């Protein structure tokens, strides 16, 4: 059906409708009381009783009128209701034909249940406005509005009417937001300067938008210069009247907006609001980048200084050994001299030269001696302190020192109070007599360490604000009894046995050629053909905002853009391969391939795969794993590091995969793997009901054991190096192999309230899990939340490790699900073949778009293979060589039948077979 206001994709619309007509909770939603049965059975005709009962139950328990939607009611529901009424449902269609009777019944049911006809009054309009301004997801708006109407006991209007009302309210809401922002702008002429072209022909807007740096002194200076430049545009707007979801939406919108698009806005409020928000988001981004680059730069300087000190001292030791040998030789000769004349001759020939060598010998140096020499590398420190204002709730003395240091004009060797630094740096400052170089190095190092530990924060930063900024308001609702009860439950649930046997072996399944035999039946196909065919099954391309299936040229551009990013071959090559103009492809990419659209399409693909019967061969969809996949990055960016193992600069793709081989979530790694585990579990928003999750050793920390437990997940990582693991219990004891330490119960009790505050902040979406975990995992030992989580995690980790090394089946289960993720990473490398797998884009948002397109292609491949494995099964299940158990181990990851290269023919061909699938490759088969 065509709607004037297209708010939802077809799949989203179907998803909402299906929630009302699903068979889930059938007993709870469609059971009648004895009294209800007696009243309903007063109808003479059986079909009238059943029809009335269905109308009554759907309105009572699902909140909807089923008139005009009766064809969506499942036979399972009809049979269940008919059975309770002891009626035959065969002639139920007669009830729906009599419209007068059905509407009269609906009116009676509404009066009985207290429902009213929908009326879009001022009260409803106000509530809709609150819903629209609170989220950026159109799907969540529709769900929220429907829930609000049901809670008010109003009969829902048609979905098209709901979409129209929300669409109109979105426009109104946006106008309200633009006016609020516009009212804060004091000088619009300043913002107009962003459109001016500079000497190189590039606009100021484009230069600021495209700015990227490497980790270096110049990188820091460039970022500070950009922040200073943004400050010159005047006071940054205040977006505190918007919630986080809306702010993220506008950030995404502005990230993909070009200067020309903004300049074409006829609405002045919108135009200047976009420009103001552009500066607002860019300032926060550059602040975060500056902090990260400074941190990494200081780390590199310290690492380099340490290496130089080691090399210098190694050389010094070598020279010292030679000098010692010379001394021994000299003493030996001196002892053999028996005349004064011989001594004088020896003195002239050897001793004088040896004295000169000793005076010129190399002394041992410390790391700090080379750090002081590196002070010129941080000549940005003064400007950093002038532009970025640090604050602290725990180290006011350090803030005071930084302010005095910043305001000092000369910074000569003056004795100052250095008690805010640790003893090591105090010693270094005194050694160099309070020189500006050593004090500057000390300040820079203290800023780096204190930001990482959470002692310093920046209020204008997105990532490096105070911990309280990311958490829900603190309350006194958690009392000591709750903390004690939690601890007692922990003791009961995770009782550590005093005797246990540990085994490290993992049983492996035997390999066979059965999978190759099955895949030999697969028809050959290209990736574009696969996309068209999968789309014909689930309409996932319609999830891309603005896409209309009847516009074939737009469809081709969309698919070509997906291939350009998913194969990593870029627009010039895909233009040649597809015959579509490169400019058209770039516009299609800007329009379609934003993260919101890609996520929507990914959900459709995940849900469709989950609905297939064959996926039950591989799992029940309640378990998953996650693993990182390293990719080289050659572009100018701070989101890459050098890895000695791989011998290149690179970054990481972190992918969550269900036990049914479904890649359901993907992200770009920032920091260690364990920071990103919870994101996929919490934010995938698909039909998968993940409960258990596994990672490799890099994906676990003691805090992760605690958080997964507190958020309702079962964490089952693969843990190597048992001998390096410290185990804990509520009492200390010793086994044959391992010493068990006592857990600190007081730490759990003292910090329980703040730990639960963090958990609830993650659960309700106040803060993204990966962001807060990045902070928590870098905090020092004095942070209460970090300590509390660690103590809780230690006891859970210990119980799991004992189970893991005592239970061969558990080790095999974990290994099996991790193998699925690793296998998908191998297939991903095959698909992401362009540019030798290098991810050559500097912006992390663009990196995420590319790897998300890769995930779309992965999902398309897995769905297509799964459907054809079902067809192959039907063909060969009665063959004498067929083995049911071996077939269940055949994965949907085969690629030998898929052509990823060559010219891309973007044509949607109709498959005319009876089942709508291509013919299989029928050959003479031998096992």
C-alpha cells in the first residue's frame, strides 16, 4: 500500500502489525474466564460467539480492534478460542461479512472494557510531541505512540493515519528545535563565513569537517588550532534541552551533510541551527581527539625515552666491561714493574690515556633524563592548558597547580609546591632543580594519567567528562539490607568448592568431506544476483530510507553502493564494473548508506534468518560470541595503531555472531575488545533472545563477569593460561595446584549502591556500555565503582574457571561457538577483498558505515546459503550416503559457488521454478 507519509519501512510496519497478531503468549492473552464464556455463548450462531470473543480478547489484551484485519488472525488463536467456547470455527467468515453486526459488537465491547473512539485532541497531541522529541527512531516513535493510545484505552487508527500524525509532529518538533537553537545565535554573519572559499578553493566548512590528524606534536597543534578557530565563531549553543538520542540523531545528520546541502536550506532556522550544531559537535569531537592524541603522544615519548635509556645503559655497560678489563690488565702490569724508570715509561704510555678515557666515559642515565630532552616535543602544552579546561572532584590540588602553571609567564626555576605529584615525579623535579622542562613533562604526564584514571575530566568533552555526567541521578533507595542480601545471594549462587580437578584438553569433532559434497549441489551465483534474490524474500532493501522498489535506477545505485563499501573496492571501480556514473553512486551512498538505514536493513536480515527452520541445526538463537578482526589502516587517523605482530598500522572490526551463524551486530574497536562486548548484547534490537555469550581471552575482564551477571547474561569466555589466573572465594584456602585468595566483602558492600547505579545507567540507555567501560577499565584502584565491580567479578570468574576446566563439554561448547565467529571473520576477509583489505578512511563514522555494509553482504550470503541448504536437504535426505548429524554441522558459510569479481550486472531476474529458488547442480555423487 502506498502512503502519502512514509514513516516506516514495509518490514517495520509488518513488525508492528505482527506483534498484535502473533501466537506468543496465546494462553495469557486469549484465555476466557467462566463468566466471559457464559456471556459470549448467549449468541445462537457458533461463528458469532467466536467472532465476538476474538474482538473482545484482542481489544482487552492486545489493545486493538481487529475489524478490517481479521485475515491476520492465526488459525491457532481461532482454534484455541473456539475450543474454550466448545464451538466449531469453520464458518467464522460469515461473522465478518455482516459489518453492521460486527460494528455493533465492537461498540458494546468498547463500553464493556472502557475503550473510546480515537480523537486527536490537545492532550494526545502533547503526548505525541513528547514521544517524538525523546527519540530519533521512527519505529520507536510509532511503538511509543501506539502504547500511549492503548494505555489511554483508545481504539487505534489505521497504521497509515498513525504514520501521518507522527510525520506531521516530526516536522513540528524539528521546527521547535531549530527555533530554540536559532534563538541562541547572536551573530549569524559569523556562521555565514563557514561557506566562504579559502585560498585553496575549499570552504571553511569542508576543511573543518574533513580535518584528520596523526598522533604527533603537529597533530595536537592542529586540533588545538581548530578548537580555537571554532571558539572565534562565538558562544557554542546549548543542546541540554534535547535528550541523548536526539543529539545523536542530529550529530549523524550533520556528519553526512555537505556544505551545499545546508546552504540550499530555505528555512533560515534550520540552516543556522545546522551550522551551529556542526560547530558544537566538531568542538566536542576535536576536544576528544586532542585528549586522545596528547595521551598517546605522551605515551610514545615515555616509551621512546625508556628505550633510549635502556640502549644507552646497555652501551654504557659494554664500555664499563672494557674499562674493567683494561684496569685489570693495567694493575697486572703495575705489579710486575720493579724499577722507577719502567714505572715512568708505563705512566707516559698508558696511565694518562686511561685517565682521559675514564673522564670521558658514559654515565648511566634514567628514563627521565631522555624525557627532559623531549620537552620540545610537547611545546603545545601551554596552548593545551589555555584552550582545554580540566576539572576534578578528587584532585583539587592538581587543578590548582595546573592553573598556576598555565598563568605563569616565565616558568623559571622557582621552587613550587609539588606535593600533588607522586614521589617519583617529585624526585625528578628536585633532581633537575625545578626547571621548566621537567615541570612541563611532569604536568603533561600527570594530565594523561589523571584523565585515564578518571581523576581529571573535561566538561565540554563527550568521552572524557566526569563519571557522574554519564550516570543516572544518585538516589538513596539502595539500603544496606539490599547490599547484604545481594552478597548473601552471591555466596549461595557462587559457592566455590574446596576440591576440584582441572583438565585443559578440548575434544575436537572429526573432519570430513561431507560439507564439500553438500556444497557441490549449490548453483553458481554472483553477489549482485544474491542481493536481488534475498531482497525478493524479505524486502530488506526497502529499509533504506528513500528507496522505492519501483524505481529501478535507484535500486541499482543502492546495490552498487553497497557493493562498493562491502567489497571495499570504492566508487571508481564499482562505476566501471556496473556502468553507473561515479557521481550518482556517491550521491546514492550519501543518501542511503547512513548508519540508521544500514542498521534497519541488518535487523530485517537477522530476523529473517532467525525465522528459517534450518537455523535450528546450528543453535537456538540464545547464545552468541564476539571477536575482533584486525584490518590494516593506511589513512591519516588516530583510530589506528601499529601492531608488531602484524607489522602494520591498523584497527579492529568487532563482530557479534549468534550460534545460528547470524552476524547481528558490528562496531569499530576503540580500546580493548572487552569494552565492546556489552554493546552487541544490549543494542542489537532483533528477534534474537541472547542469554549466553562467549569471547576469546581478549574479550574478558573481571568487570565484564560482574556486569554481564548484573545485566542478566551468562558470560562464558575461553580462558587460556590457567596458571596465570588468580582465583578467589569467600574464604582463603589452598589446593594442590592453586592458592585461593579471600574476596573483599567490605568493598562489595561499600560500593554496591554506586555499582547498581552504573548498571541501571547502562540498562536504561543513559550511557553507552562501551563508553563507560572504556572509562571504568582505565580507572585506578581507588575508584569505588571499578573496585566493587572487580570484587563481584572475581568470585563469578573463579566459579566459571573451575567449571570450565572441570567440564569437557563446556570447553567444547565454548570452542564451538567461538569457531563460528572466527569462521565468519575468514569469510568477511574474502568478501572485503578490495584494497587488499585495507580500511583507508580516517573518520570512524565512515569506517563503521563500510564495515556495516560488509555485514550486510555477509548476512545476504548466509541467508542465501541457508535457503539453498534447505533445498539440498529435501533433495538428498533419502540418499544412502546422507548423514543427518553430519548435515547439521554443515555451516552456511560456503563461498566456492559465489563469484565476487568481474563485471556487476545489476538486473533483477525472475526465478520461475515451483519453489522460487534456482535449480541445484545435479551431478553423479559419490561419497
